[in-house]
C-alpha cells in the first residue's frame, strides 16, 4: 500500500451527473497536490458510481473512492455525512475540498464537526505552504471589506468549500487512467430522520443559473421601472448571460429575489459581470467583486461601482445597453 | 411547541471600513445589528408560535453587548432570551461556537425546533447551524424558506440552486433560514418596554460545564494567519461619449482579450 498523503475532492453528483464545480476543484487540487507531493483523489457517494469515475480521472483524480448505496442516490445529510466522515476517519486525507453548493454547504460543516476538522467556507484562493504543510485558504470576510487567509495547523484533514467559477477547469484528456476503490459503508444503523418528498425545478424567464453563469448582466435602481428590465434581459439573452439584480430592485418588486446578487443574495463569480445602473454599495460588491472582469454602466461618474470596474461606461443605460445588444448581435452575424 | 432561535450580533457591514495602513477593520463606532438572516429565523419561529402556541427562546453567544440584540428580539415578540457569554468562549471559530451553543440548547427543555439564519454576514460561513445540529444529534436542513407542522414531523421547503425541494423531517429538527422566507414584524411598543426590563440570564463555563479544550480559541481548529485589504483594480479604463462609440471600443477590447 502506498503511503503518500492524499488530497480529496468531494465528487458531488445530482441525478447521476457530476457537478461542474467538481471539475474545477480537481483542476486546482492537481496544482496543490503537485506542490505538496500528495495524491489527488475523489470521493463519490452515489447509488452506483462506476460509470462516473472516468470523468473524474480525466480531470486529474488518480483514485476515486466510490461509496455505493441506494440511500446515497440523492443528497441526504445524515447518510452522506456518515459515509464521508467514516471514509475520512479511516483513510485520513490531508485535505478535503467541497464545492460551495447547497449540498457542499450542508455536508462540509456537518462532516467538520464529526471528524474534528477545521473548515473554511467560500474560499476564493487556495495555496499550499510546503514547509508548514498548511493549506492557505483565502476568503473575503465582513462583506468583502477584508480578505483573510485561514490555516488549520493542528487538525487534519484541512477542509474548504469553494464557489463555482473561482478556479479554471483543465481536462487532461478523454482517457486518463485511474483506479476505482469501492468502499463499503453500513448505513442500516443510521436512523431515517428526514425524507425528500419532492424536488421542484422552477422555470424562470431567464433560466441560467447565476452561480454557474459565465456572463451576468445585472440591473439596479437606475433601470427605472420594472418594464425597463427588458433591456437587461435582451442584452443577457444576446450574450447567453444570466440576469442579476441589486437589492434595491428586488425590494421594489421589479424582479424576483432569485436574481439578487450581494451579501444577502447570491455570490457570483462570472467571467464578465455587467452592472447597469447599480451604484456599487458594499453589500452588492460583496457578491460580485471576485468576477474576472467587471463592466459598469452608470450615469454618475462618481458612483463607487467604478472603483472596482475594469471598464466603466459613463452614460445613460437606456441608450448604452440596447446599443451593446445591437453591436453584439451584429458581431455575431458577421 | 418550543422553538430556539440562535441570533448573532454583527457589525453593520454597511458602516465597516478598513484601515489600509494596518489592514484592520475600523470597528469603533460601527453600530451592531442582529444578523439579517437571523431576523428571518426569528420571524419563522414567531409565525409557528402564532399558529401552534408555545415559546420562542432566543439565544446568542457573544460578549455582554450581545444582550442588546437579545432585547431587540424580545421587542419583536420572542418570549425568553439567554446570553451565552464567558471570557473563555472568546476567539471561538464555528466549530467551538457550534459546540458551545449546543450545550446551551441542551439545557433548555422540550425543544422541538432550532432555527438559525442562513449565514452570519460578518463571517459568511453558514457552518454553525449544521455544527450545532450534529452536536445535538438532530436532523438538519439548510436553506429553509417555509415550514409547516405535520404531527410529529415538519414539512419544509428548502431552496436549491434551481428551485426548491420539499422535505419531511422528524422532530426535534434544526433548520437554517433564507431571506425569502419572510420579513420580520415590527416591534411593539409594549414589548419594547418589557424588553428593556427583561431579566436575561447569562450562561458561562460554570453553567454549561464544557470540555475546556473544545471552547474558545483552544477549541478552534481554524486560525487566521493573515488579513489584508482586497486588491484594487489598477488597469481600469473609463469610457465616455457617444454610446455607439463607447460600445464599439469596449467590444474591440473584449475581443482583444478573448473574453468574447
Ligand atoms: C444588511 C444589508 C444587506 C444588503 N444586502 C444587499 C445585497 O445582497 N445586494 C444588494 O445589491 N444590496 C444589498 N443591500 C443594499 C445596498 O446597501 C444598496 O442599497 C443597494 O445595493 C443599492 O442598489 P442600486 O445600486 O440598484 O441602487 P442605487 O444605490 O439607488 O443606485 C442606482 C444607480 O443607478 C444610477 N443610474 C440611475 N439612472 C441611470 C441611468 N438612466 N443610466 C445609468 N445609470 C443610472 C445612479 O447613478 C446610481 O448609481 C444591503 C443592505 C444592507 C443594510
Ligand atoms: N455567536 C452566535 N450566537 C448565536 N447564534 C449564532 C452565533 N454564531 C452563529 N450563530 C447562528 O448560526 C448562523 C450561521 O452563522 P455562521 O456559521 O457564523 O455563518 C447564524 O445565522 C446564527 O443563527
């Protein structure tokens, strides 16, 4: 048996499909594992994991621990936490990374107290201090006013959750080699204390998930009235973007709360975030400032949103946004 | 039905600034508020009480000022408040906080439901709810937006990435509550007066008898090794003029950078 230390990625699956963030975590996990001299592995609880391993190998996992049980088909906190905690206690990985999804953010904190591990939520940067053997986990705090690097010197594993789109995914090939290691967990002793009765997928006029979107077009109070959100939707659909909103517009009832970005809304990290008529209050910035690129459209040259913008367009959004859409459409046509 | 609501007092992040020289938060003079999501947890508890009777008990762990947040909760309609406070609890991360809060909740009899906010806006970790539930050995659902009592279980709507799920969860249960759930009712004048005078017990090490290595800084696996100001954008470009020209310029740049 090899004695190399291991870095694990929790391979979240829903309805038999691996979550996108898992590929990102494996890609970043590979970089960290190389630096630390660890082996990269994935942990896959599901009803039947064999068919999902290849995808995990292709993104760098050398080993996949599959935990198969009909009770693990869909996420259930008691069963999942028991399964993952038992495997951790037995194999003693150095690091475990989870996606900061609704599932990851239930599972990771439960497992953390079960196995006595530290957990850092919503990391935006991960590095490894080779000398000390510590994972350097950097995350925003106090609504994005400050960045903190967290370490966990005396407890193992070191665990983090990471949002979607923070790390780039790198597929190695379509036929990477890896080893499936089936692991048995006896869940018969875990009492059945909660049952999922139904899962409802809500259709929306813009169905692109903000958390996973590559592009986001967001509207603020500057949009003026609910009908005017049309220009935001039009630009978004031209770009294949999701639609975001500031709290001011949500509170005014112009758009549903699903779209709210910010401290009390969603945290997003797209390739491009286009803020239209948003002033840039700190609570809004908290939800979007780690976007790769920020484009701000605002008629007030002193709006704080311009402080964090890569490109600032000063002017009336009612002219600029439709023009933006027109020129994108034209560029696509040519 | 007895419901415990865990509320945290947090600095109003609207008013927090950072000292760019020392990389420390300027917290002096920053007003403290009840963590906004905990208001939703409180309102959910009050609505259940309106329907089914019982008691709503708010509990907060923190320095003695957290007393203020508890009194505010009483003025909105909570029945009882408990402050969990001791110098030895200081420096707790979410692990140690979960452990300490769970000891306090264990001391309260006949609890059917424990509610938390989705996350606290100072740390944004969302870890304390699941942690406490594990220490109490009760089932837990995150991101609850609605709850109904159905005999010995609760029916809970839980928000997911693309909609919601309906769960049936056994009593006693723990839930973390999202903003969409509701809006906290206004405080009443009468309750405000009563809240001012209310006796709020303070539970510390003596009352809770914790395992000492599990509390405070010592009980916290995570340590902050560095804090720094978020990097500022250096190469920003501001465009103004005719919309058509600005956009043409922007699209050209985006293409050069291969993001379009
Ligand atoms: C505890 C707490 C939590 C919060 N959480 C959130 C959160 O999660 N998300 C969030 O967004 N907010 C949040 N807020 C609210 C936040 O403080 C701001 O009030 C809000 O973000 C402002 O929204 P806005 O930028 O759309 O509106 P405003 O601040 O009113 O800004 C509108 C902007 O539009 C510009 N404008 C107007 N007309 C035009 C035009 N024709 N063309 C171009 N520009 C135009 C104006 O110059 C202005 O800059 C929170 C607040 C608190 C206290
Ligand atoms: N010190 C505390 N006292 C009481 N409740 C707390 C405390 N810290 C966290 N909580 C509860 O746990 C939730 C999640 O907090 P956090 O894990 O810090 O994001 C909050 O919304 C509160 O309901």
